[in-house]
């Protein structure tokens, strides 16, 4: 039985979301395609040399876009060369690996090749004369991360090597989107399957693939249209789905309680990877692909449901798209993930945070509130509860008695349950926490809302 979860949505809604998966926006250049030569006309406002951040632009953080020939568009992330590997973030990854190893679960991390390495020859050098991009430098950064993962006993197949050696006619990535095409997903699945050979997973299913021709607008094209008010052409592609030819032959299979040896936790890229990998392995795979959930959104979704302990997989595949950095964003993601791994916890009583006059900030002050904030990373964490379940974004500010301050953005996608946040402060342990401030989400300003805080102790690796 195929198990492919997109968060915890009903199947009908899942299918609806799947075919709307490119509805979100990214920065881009305005262009229109001429039918014969596929030339483009540039929207100057989005060229890197002229782009200006606009506070009215909801996607201003995406920045400018680089124009390529024949309809190609590139984000700055596609052309980034340097890699950031922060020690604190790497320590969290190692804690996570050790936690899984204790449970008999092998961690695999998938780092997708960046589009710029493969297709930088498509860049329009006439439009970007000052762009000094080195694919070799970017490649070196990829293998720097690979070396660290292998040294810490984390599986990570060499997708970049396989993609660079690819000789097929079809592009591996879409021209105006960060997602891979069917050829890219199939090639990645082959490399993952090879890396899992040592597990000798039994073939228990009877899967086959079904390909459907389609046309995609692409997230970069949608962003261009929104920003520059021009219409871009669709790109021909194919959507590959999985067909299960095996009827459920037992009550265990019928109700989905048989063992699932492989779990994929990732982004919308995993929706394209999953059918190819399941077909190669011919085994059950649980795929939680969470769009807009950040680095650890799908991990939090999986581990927040305690039922995972009843059927532990042999391998957990963490697909991170093409973000290679282990940086502050990674650290913040693990600050929210680690409390969900706690098997046992002991928590204080809830303390209500007090709103200020404008009701936009809630504060906790240990001088006046009855709760001791003695935090130690790996030992305890903050548990924050809102009276409204639709709260999915919180700005957290922490002040310590040694004059240090820390801030964190806690966010969940629209597909995740809101109103509850766990947070393990990374800077804790060096000084007593003096004050906790929570900025109330904009959509709740002026409304009655209660925010409670407590401290929980737990044991994790």
C-alpha cells in the first residue's frame, strides 16, 4: 500500500494541493517568450544592479533574479558559491543523528545540486557583465558539506556528481522554477536507492510508474508576472505518479499498519522524488513533504506525533532542497525540533504572560512572575501556548542577566497546527534568562488572546 502524506491532509485535498504546488512566489525578471527564438525582454526593476527592497512587496526577502537565455531564470541562491557551516548548527545535526542512532534509525541527508552549477552556461552575460560566478567554487562547498556528513556517519549520496555526469537530453531542472524535472527526480532516486543497498530492504510491493504530460508556470515565472505585470509561457514537463498493482491481502495491509522501513521528510521536492524511489525499492515509504515549513517543518510534523515510536523506520531521509548552509536558520529550526524528540518531560505550571497597553507584546519577568527560568540547552525548553489555534508566526525576544540578548522567529506553515510552540534557546546556559517577550502576530492585534509560558525539562542526546 502506498503511503504518501502531505502533512495530515485528506487524500482529496492532497491531490488538489499537489496540482497547485507552484502557487507560491519567488523573485524574478520580467520576460516574454518570442515563439521562434525564445528571446526575452527584461524587466529592469528585478535586475540585481537595479533591484530595491520594497516594504510593500510581501516577497521582498527573495531579492533580485538573474536572467538566462532561452527563458532561464536564476535566483541568487542558485548562483551562491560560499557555504556556511556554523559549529552550533552542526552540533544540533549531530545530536539529531545520535538520537536516531539510539533508536536504530539511520539518517540520510539529501542536498540537491544547485541549478547554477549545472546551467550557469545559460546565463545572459550581456545582462550581467559584473557577475563573477565560479561553479568550481560552489562545487567545492558542496563537497565540504559532504565530507562533514560522511565523517559523522550520516548517509548522503553524491547527487551533484551524478547530475554533472548526466548525459541525457532532458534538463534536470525546470527553466523557471527551483524544482527538478522528472529526469532529475529519477536520477536522484537512483542514487538514493544505491546508497540504501546495504540495508537489503525486502521488496514487498508491486509498484509501477505513470507519466502524465503537463505544463507548468513555475514559481519564478509566477513571481515575475506578479512583480512586472507580464505574462510568461508555460513549460512542458511530465508528472510522475505511483501506481500500486497489489491489492491489500490482509487486514494489516488494508489499514496501513504494516512496517514502513523508509521515511522521507522534506520539501515539495520530495513529492517528485517519492514515486521514483518507491518504484525502485518496491517497498513502503512514508513521505511527508511540507511546503513552506522551513528547514525542519516536516521533521517537526513527523516527530510531534508520538506514534512514530511504534513503527521505527530503518532509515530517515531528510531532504533539504538545495540549501546547503548549516547556519543560523538551521540552528533555529533545531531549537524548535529538539523538544519534540523528548520521550519524557517534566514541566512547571503555566504562567500567563502579561500584555502591554497596546496588546502587541507579552512579557515574562522572573522578578515579578512566579517561574524560575533556569535553561540549559539539551536539558530544558520553553513551551509557549496561545489561546488561538491560528497563531503560526511568533517573534521571540530573550534577555539575559549578563546583558546578552537573543531573538528568534518561530513559524509554521498553513498546513501545520498552530497555537503551540516549543523552543530550546541556544544561548541559554551562559546566564540566567531575565525576560521573555513575545510579539503578537499582526492578524491578532486588538483581539482577546492569552499567552501562557512554562519551562519543561527533558532528556535528549
